[in-house]
C-alpha cells in the first residue's frame, strides 16, 4: 500500500476497474517496451478486422485504434526518458514517489485499460451479444484520454529540462507556470470525467467518484436557480433535494456528464464549491454516517470565548507570554472546537467544560449507562480538518476521528476554524494557534494530562499544523511532540510541477477549483455578496438549518419532482422518436457521418478540437457550450472571478500567454472553456501561508514531522519537496506515500479496504509521536534571543 513496501508493478493496480480477475493485474508486470509492443499488436489486429467491412462504425473503430497506435509511438520514448531520471527527484530510495512517477503511473494505467478493452473487442466482436456502440464509445474515450496524457507528458518534459536537478517546482512566476495555466484553460478535460472517470485509482474508489460526479453536475444545474437567495449554507439542502430528480440523465450519459463536469469546474466560483462540499454537514447524511462509525462516549462541541491568557515560556517557565485571541478581519470572536473521546475521562464532565458546550452538543453525548470514569489519558491529539480552507467542519471528519480516538486511546480536539473567503488568511491560523495554546493550558478539562501532544491534519489542515508549530516556536511556548500531516498543501500558489499536472485529470481536485480555494484563502476571492460580519463566521447549526429550512426543502422536492415528471412526459412526445437523452450518447455518435480523415476530434458535438494557433486566434467556445457558459459562468462576479483574481473583462487588455509548443503533427484536444489567470500576490509567499517558502531558521524550530501523501495526488510534490527541505536542514522527518488513492482519502476511510489501510498508516504515525520515549531538545531555543528575520549564522551551518 505504501511506497517502499509496494510490490513491483503495483502502479498498475488502479487499472483493474471492472475487469476480470487477473487480466490487467497480470499485464501490469510488463515493462514499458513490452507494454507498448502489446498495445500496437492488439490494436493492429482490430484495425485489420474492421478494414474488412468499411461501415461507418468500422471506420470509427479504425480511426480510434489508429490514433491509439500513434499516441503509443509518441509516448514510449517519453516514458523511457522519465524512467531514466525520475529517481533523482525521490525523497529517498525507499520512497520512490514524485510527480514524474505519478504521470507515468497514470499513462501506464490508461494503456493497460486500452489493451484489455482491445483484447475484449477482439475476442467478442463476432458475438451477437457484442455491444458495438458501447465498446466504440469506450475505445474512443480512452483514445482521447491517451492523447491528452501525451500532451501532459510533453509539458512535464519541459519542466524536467528547465528545473534544477531534484527540484519539482518551477521557480519562476512566469514562463512555464503561465503555460501551465493556459493549457488548463484550453485543453479538453471532459474525457477524464465521463467514461474514463477515475481509471487511475483503486477499483473500489471508482463507484464513489461516479456518484460524486453525478451529484456535482446535478447540484450545479440547480445551483444557479437558488443563487439569488443563497445565504450562508442554508439553501444547499434544498438544492441537493432538487438535484436528485435531475441526476438520472447524467448517470446514463457519460459524455454529457463529462462535458458538464468540465464546464462547472472551469466556470463556477468558490461559493459553489463551498455549498457543494458542505452537503456533508447535513444532519440526515451525518446521521447515516454515524450509524457505521465507532461509537464514542464523548462528542461535544465547544465555543471558547476570546479571552487572552498566559502560557509559560519553554526556556524559562517563570516567564509568561500572553496568548491573544484571533482578531484578523472581523475582530475578536469565539473559537469553535469539537471534543471526541472514546472513553469518558476525568474532567470531561466538569462544570467548567460544560459551560463552554454549545446547546446542541448534549445531543451528541453517548447516552449509554455510565460506568466509572477513566483516568486522564497521557495523550492528546489536536486536529485541524481539511476542506481547501473554504468548506467543511469537524463534523465532516467525525467518522475517522472517532476511530482514531479508540485506536489511540486518546481524546481528540478538532478545531472548527473560520473559513474563507469570508475569513481569509490569517484568521484560520490565528484561531488554530489560539485553540492549540488553549488545549495546552486546559488539557485537564479535555481528559488528558498533556504529557504527549500531537498535531494532526489533512490537506488544508496539514498546512495549518505546520504553520501553527511555526507560530508556537516564534512565541517560545511549548511545541507539540510531533505532527502528522496527510497530503498537505505547502505551496499555496499556482506553480507548475509534474504532480500538479494531475489537476488536469483529477475529478476531486481540478486546477481551477484548487486555484479558487487558494485564492479565497489569500483574500483574492470576494465574500458572498453580503457584508461580512463576525456572525457570518459562525458555523450554521445543522439542526437549526433542518428546522428553519423544512418548507423550502419540501417546496424544492415538489418542484423538482414536477419538473422530472414533465421531462419524462415530454420525452415521450414526438411520434415515437428515440429518446433524446440516448440520442446524445452512443446512438447519436453512431448516426453521425464520419469525415474523410476519420478524426476523433469531431466525435462529440460538445468538443472542439483545435490547434494551438487556432486556440490563440479564436475566442469561440466549444459547440454546445457557447450558449450555456455566459448564462451560467459569465456575468457578475461569477464570470469575472476565478482562482487567483480572474477578470473576463480584462481578457482583451492583457496579452495571453502562448500555448505550449508540441512536436510537429501533434496537438491535444481543445475546449477553451476556462479563464484562469496568474495574478501574483505577496501574501502567498508569506511563510505562514506557504511553509515550503519559509526561511531555514523557522523550519529548524519544528518538531518531528510525519507526512503521508498519495502517489496520484496533485499535492504529492508539495509533500515530497517539504520533506526534502526538512531533511536538508537535519530535521526529523518521514514520508510515506500510499498508492492508488485520491486526495482526501481520510474522509473515505470507511469506503474500502485500501482507504482503511491508508488511515491506519496515519494512526501509526500519530501513535509513534504519542508513544515515543525520545525527548528532543527543541532547536527553537537557539534563536529565542535573536530577531526572527535575522537567523544566527550557526543555525545555517548546523542544518547544512
């Protein structure tokens, strides 16, 4: 599962989606040359067969297999060149992982899928049960995917030749990073969200990704209707209810789903993603998840008032430092937290703690017959949740936190920090640091002696774990004994790297969505139209939402059901013509005449394939999207903002970066539906926002850092480069990379065996921190007397 212990050829495991046991798994042991030879052989066999009957369907099969052969010939030398040098970018020889390896894994997985599908077609093309249109659309979709992956490898080759040896990120703000954003704007990505969705991941993950993608496009279709009444998180429940009745067409039409998914990810603002991701906060969904999660004795939500307090300095406990409450953007306000404990321990039912409990917290307290209280644990875990700095709360992460509390025999305090764009940087950092210091001072109320403390977080929460430790070191107060961060973001800017090229194909973390979240945290995204206030930072109470929004939900369900029934009745009209929905899928594709050159560029009416020169000259959107995009993605702040301060009105005023130059005779498919622009901001270079950019003396103050990353995660290079940076400074650091899982696997820990195993790795790293008997002298003490911006020369020599 984790790198270093994976069996040879494990990079092909993600290729066994919906295949008979042993078919692709056996093929994954092939080396690169053999794999491409097999690809050419099986496709040539099919080309010869379909040349015997030159029907329209046969010509399309021939075109698809011919283009697969062409892309295979182009990809083989690229794969071999990457194989020769990718080890130079690994963290160490026991952890063979970096963005170049990840791209190779994805290409290999795609090729193995094509090989198996071609073999299936060869074996079954004579059968009367052979689904001609289905298999044709499958092979065409993977042909398009292989073409786009070939383009990504050409871009990665540029990075390889431009970057310094061992450096995964492009160091300049312009140049390749601009090309990276331009290609994300113009390259067609819908093929990765339709039939090919999640092909690179573990087979157990793909059904979940399909469900998420169907839910997202259905939610997006109804989002605009409710946007005028969008206030906080209230109407998302009604939108979700209505979306149920519009999801069917996306479930049966992968091409429609892929094109709509691409359009949504490229053109809707951060408030849409905030609303969609917060669906997991719905009480009904949370209740269903609770049924399958570990039962705990204590689950309390706390609201800690913004009162300053003092902590002793670690260098001299007789000296005190004042910890002030968070004040950025909205002034002092309470900090929300959730206490989870498998056992009821001393202090957890004290009057002092109960006075901090929110009223609804008692509903979450296990009402089993109380036994004798357990003594305080020696351990305490302070957790910061993920969600791109813009969404989710501790409630979304409850299932795995409950399991952790049981497995670690430790209470867990999860911090519900305020979210962007209403509360951009540094509000979340201030609240998390305040919560950590409060936990250190009041650990006796949490059922812990505080002997060993570990910080844990995932994604955005991993970033906050690192920066909170940096803040604690700068204050001179007690540091945690170690931190465990899963798939953290350590460089919060849209900089090109090989793993970030995976944002072109990742259904959970597209580049446009990533840039919106980072832009929101940096303060470059506007708040939700209404004046910001301290009350807007409060998390919506799910129980109050369910009570107050019952009527709108019922209204939306009624209207949605009426629209659904009307659409069914309308589809039956027209004199017995084939259903319009199916017409847009396989049957429609089969009935379309082929061009003389049999190009796949004109297979689908929603894809416009253009050369780079045409993409530079034309501003017309892809057919089928030109009328929809202005209505949904343009106009107002939605069309004028995207990621790092986008402006459609500036489109003609600023020179557009030229597209990447590809080898002669090759161009990727284009759709031209995005408008991401790079607007640099000094704040993203702040070390408390992008810890990878922190000076040496700040990183030397960190405790032991345990990073758990995903091989197929766009954020992989963030973890690899940060681990290499710490190792270069002589800091204790470990890096574990899990295979075949997407970003955010902790939230999917109950979904499959693979995600459970990955969650256990995180638990093992936290246990290592909590049970370690090694007492490390914090190197931060060396610099307490020095100004932070002028580190002592001896520090740099020590870390050399």
